[in-house]
C-alpha cells in the first residue's frame, strides 16, 4: 500500500482531507481522566461505541447499564434522523466488523424508535439484515420481550421471519435448538410464522418437526430430513457400541455431529481417535478454540496438517471473520510449535487491512490501567492493551521505518524488525506492560517520542489525563503531520478534534476501518467504511 504515501518529503504541501468521525470545534466536556474533551457528532459517537461495545458488559470507565443506555440513546437518535445510514451500518457491523450482540440490539432499538416517530419504511430490513446465525432469531425475541413485553411489532416479526427462512436448517436445529434456550426454534416459529423458502421444499417439514420437538409430540422424523434421521439413529445406539462409529467419520458428518455433541454422545473421553473423527467437519472457530485440546489428546501429524491447511486457507480466514485478537488468544492457549507458524499466517490474513506505511511512522500503544484492567469481553482473556499492541506490532512489522512505543505515564520503545513474527513480538511487548506507570498521558507521550515522523498512530481508549504537557492531544505533533487515533473503547468524549485536516479517528477490534487510512494518505477524503 506504499503507493498511497504520496506526501512523504512534501508533507507541508499536503491538502486537508476529511474523514467520517467528526467532532465539535470547541471542547465541550472532559475525558474520564480530566483532559479537555471533544463531543463527536452522533453518528461518529455511535460508530466508535458500536464497534467496541460488548453489550451488557462493564468497561473500565463505564458500568454496563450506563454504557448500554448511552448506546440505546444514540441508536434512537440516529435511526430516526437517518434510517438509510443505519440500514447500511448495521449489516456491516454484524458482517465485516463481526460483532453479534450490538447490531441485534441496535436493529431492534432502531425499529422501536422509528415506529414511535411514525417511520414505517426500512424497519423489517433493519432486523433481518443483522440476523446471520440460526440462534439469533431467538436472541432477538428474547431481547425484545425482556425489555418491551410480549407485544412484538409486525416489522420485528417479519424481519425475524425473513431470517428464519434463510437460516433454519437441519444442522442449525441440531446445533442451536437445545433445551437450555429460552426461545427454541419452535417458539420462534410459533411467534413469527415464517413461510418456507421456495427453494427449500423440505423447510415446511423442518418447521413442523421443530414444533413437534418443542411441544413434546412423539412423531416420526419426516423422510426428507435425512440429517435429523441420521442423528436419531446414532442417538439410539447403545453407549457401548458408539465408539466403534468413530471409524466412520462420514457417518458422523452426515448426522451433523459437532465436537460438543460428540463429547456428550460418547459419554466418555475425547481422545485422539474421537478428535480425529470429528476434525474434518469442524468449523474454523471450533478448530481455533480447540488447538490445545488437539495437542493434549495427541492427534496425529496427518490430522494436524489438515487443521493447519484450514487455518491458513485465505478463503477460510475470510469466511470465518475472526477478530484478530482471537488468533493471539489461540496462540497463548496453545503455544506449541505445531500451531505457531499457522497462527502467524492466519493472523497476517486477518489483519490484511493494516497498512504497510512508507516513510517514518510513530506508533504509540496505550498500556495504562484503563487498557489493562479487564478483558475485551467476558469470554476473552485478551485485554484492550493487548488488542492494541497486536495492531501496533503489525504496523511495525509491515512498515518501512516504524518506531513503536508503549505509553502510560511515560514511554518505552519496542524495536520490531520489518517482517518480524507478530505473535513473538507480542509476547515481548506484553511482557513490558506496566513498566511506565498506569496513567494515560497521550499528549506528553507523543511529544516524548515524536522526532520528525511522517505520521502518528495512537492505539488507545483516548481518555487522556491533563498533565504537565497539557491534556489536549491536538498540538502534540506539528499540524501538517497526520495523527490517527484508533479508539478501542468508544467513550463519549474524544481527546482531539477529528474529521478534517490531519486529525482522524477510527476504532474497534477489527482491522476493517484501517482500510480508510491509505485513502487519507493518498489525499482523498473518506466516507464511512460501508
């Protein structure tokens, strides 16, 4: 991407460009650490919050209830003011950005606000567009009824029915229609009355069977549902005969047997033989999360090679839409040499939008207490500081001349060679977190580290303190030098005015918004990444 870096050696003549996350011109608040804060326009604040929001979970400076209420209020405002923007944003948030809960909540809250404002177009599409996995129609109904009761508006029902038609199949029923679900497939079908898809002649019988399962009606499985019948045959086998089926992986696959289902069905250990039987039918995320289990079971090198081939297949990586920090999490959980190179290659594919800057670049990664005080989500062991470091190390490994620093109250330099292993450098960098204090001094840190660089990239929650050098980040580097704030938490106030000139802000745990930077480097204004 270095062809876009046309301003190197002539940055002072570079024309101003615009980017989508914009702020008010004058400070109108404070960051959580007391520095002057800038209020973003509603779409920008919603965007940065949505791409980092794990709904129902605390952030360092915001409790879950406060954060979720701010999210709902922003959704209500933007959905009424610009429903077409929301209709583009939410599918991108669920798809490219690969977040689940936030887009579902946003879609439902959008419809509620729009109906209250008398706006009736787009609502069905808003709901349907964010439901992309077969358990999500039930999630949507559970959210709506927990907040607003059993009166579900027609656009919500119809949007959910559209998704059911797309998503409900035999394998999804086996995987997601468990008795622990508050809303099972039959409940969803009862409530939204989906019509079978025209190109799925068996779907009407699937719906009927899902209702029979839900209501305890002991009816035979229709012959058109071959996968369900195959699973029923396996379930009927005596326990002492089941392990023999491991010699028939194709039979397990035909019955839609996941590794979780296999573990319960065997009623015994998941040894190497069991894993080797189910690996061929495991999905990408399931493999990524079970590398340590495969090692501990002692699967053969031949099977390991099949796993590696899938993990490093560019099309598989693209389809999986794994957030980059998932690969680092897998590396930490299963650090054996067997998987390291494969995870490195997969991570490279998953961070393909991180640019390889020309010229000199200063990258600063926030290692303060607010970035290390908890994981990015309740189901993760990776902190925001580690997620930031991953992007910082990737920038350093790909760029021509990148100076990478960690910062808090002070700064430390971390040298990374061009083309270095991102995962190994992550280990080295993360071992240094905490060595320069726990505060957040962004402006001071930029001033300490800046030395004629062509651009500055700050990976942080942007909640800077008001310290000796002043808390306003805007003037920490010369005005003609682009500064990119990559915001990983989406708090209300920004640390610098953004959206025009050479000050820009992006965010999230995906690499998706990094692709806007080369456009800005080329002197082009950018719109939203969707």
